[in-house]
C-alpha cells in the first residue's frame, strides 16, 4: 500500500513537471519564427482569405532568385493564412531578399502581410500605427 502511494506521487509529480515544462515551450514555438528562416513572410487574413496575387508574386520572385536555397510553406489558418520560410545560400542574401519582397508588396493588400529577416528587420503592410 505504501509502495503504491509512493509510485502514484512520483507519477503525478513527473506528470505535472512534464506538463508545466511543455506548455510554455509549445506556445513559444508557435509565436517565434523558426530559426532556420533567413526571411519569413506571413500572409494573414481579415476573414476573407489572403491576398492571392501578392502571394503568387512573392512566390515567383523567390523561385527566380539564385540566393534562395529553399522555401517552405506553413499553413496555419482556416482562410489560407500561410507563412513562407526562406532559407538562403549566404547570410547576406537575407537583407537583399527582404528589400525585394518588401518592394513587391502592394500598399493596400487584401490582408496583413509581415516580412521579417535575420538581424531584426521587420516590415508590416498595411503599416500598424505605433502607440
């Protein structure tokens, strides 16, 4: 009887430690861009889908660029919301691609688009007001 209680306490303690340590890690993993992405482009939606023409323009731009090693698509929403994770051949390609993608985006897209690159570069369209 004492052995069973001890085992139960160890089990419950182990389970609580596992749950406590797993929850913050999973929440952080969803919020932070993946470290292997030199450039990350998020296409959001205002309940009517992403800006399809802008998405295709950016995909075509990335497909033509020789500095791009690979592009991974990660779907995360119910209305086509997608993040493009761009891996580059050289570290310097990230800054150049950031500028090219930024220039290819419309001033008033159908949904929010965010471009981030290594080194802290970030651009949002439409621009979010600073409070």
